[in-house]
């Protein structure tokens, strides 16, 4: 067993977006992770990388396995850019909604990835995760204690699981990014309540967004609501600007903080809180992607891409279907 401790202003480990000046412990021996009352996650077989037709526009990072990290400068758009963001956000929402309908006992996360991949390319878009820093799949699927960045594989979902599906599409040069946590079969009250409160945290955070609002109020809003139910708020993974680049400033913290910066008109960014029932400490598998809770407790996440408007915030990844 070994550990890595990473600390820096804007820490990027592989392609993971980490909060400024925070530490994340990386532990690569699966057998050393404490047992939970649920069956522990184990990696399955990963199928070959799926192909994307040549005519589909690719983001620049696809040509390299290096993660571009968080780009400096906020994503603020003109009218054309806003319409492009609405289009990419709408497609991402439609894909996520479809992916959620596939969740049932027995389906593998690789099968979900296949369906997501096909729907994205059928709509003339590129699946943003594919090839980002070497990520091998077109969507992230994070089951039970997986906090984020789970790699789709051959493992089937089981009755009572919860799964976060994180979809990002690159359409006409703009990324739309969204995720939700879904129930697989009959889910117990413990899991159901966690998912419900996590969604409420996102909704409450979006409701306070508007031009001139300090970004730190997002973290306070989320943390205050999570505290009412004694849930933990994961600190090491953050929201971010999104648009022409996948990850840009600002870094959006989901916990109480004293960070600076205010929202501006026509700006786009994500809010994506991750809550846990137990430990908020992340443990990374040796695939350098999959991040689970240190104690095996459940984790849930929801995410939207939003646009700051004169009247507040427009959710670009809301699915009306």
C-alpha cells in the first residue's frame, strides 16, 4: 500500500479537477480499503475505445494523452456563443435522460457507455471524456461508493445500486456538461435520502446565482443544506467554467470557503456537488481515475451547466423531454 499527497493552487492529478490548496490521498491497494455493508466495487474488464466518425469535430486535447487542466480566463459569451452553449447543453441533457432510462439490474456500465457514445455521435457531437487525459470511455459511471470518474466496464449493476452518470458533449466547438444519480431497482431509504438531498443542494445553489453574486455563496449554500442531514461534502472535486474549453476558471467550491470572485453576465460554469453518508476522504484506484470514499460509504452527485443572465441563472442542461 502507498499514498500520494497532492497540494497546490489548482491541483490537477491526471484529469481530475481538484480544489485549490487541498490535499487528496491516493491509495492504490484495493484490499486495504475498509469494508462496507454493501458489496464493494471491483474493477471489471474495459472494452476497446469506441470509434468516432472522422467528420465529427474533436476538441484539441484528443490529440494528446496530457490533461489540459483548468484554463485561465472565464467562459463569457456573445449571443452566438450563448446559442451554441444552449445547443450543447440541450444535447447533453437529452443524452443523460436517455442514459438514465437504461439503468436496471443486470446492465453493465459498458453497455450504458455504448448507448451514450452512439447517441452523441448520431447527433454530430463528440463525447468530451473520450481521450481527455487518456480517459478510455465516452461517459463516467460512478456506482455506490464511487465519488466520481468511474470507468464503464463489464460489471453489471445490481438491484439497490445507485449510479451517477456524467455526460459531456462537444458540439460545434462548445462543451455541455451534466450529471445525475439514478436508482437501480429498489433502493433503500439510506440511499434514496442521500440522492434526494444532493439534488436539493444543487437546486438551492443554482437558485442564488446571478450577476455580482460571490462564488463562495455556492459553497455555503450547499454545505449548510448538507449539514442539516449530517452528510459530508467532498472538497477535492470542484465545479468549473465550461464552454469552448472543457474546464476553465472559475474553480467552483462546493463547501464553505473564503474564495474570491463574483459571477458576471453571460458566464457559463458548472455546479456539481458530491455528498457522502460517511467519509469525505477520496481514495483513488490504480487506474488513476476511479475515486471512491475511504470507508466505502455511499456517494451521490448532481451537475448542471448554467448561464448567468440578467435575472439569475439559466440551466442549460435541463431536459424538458
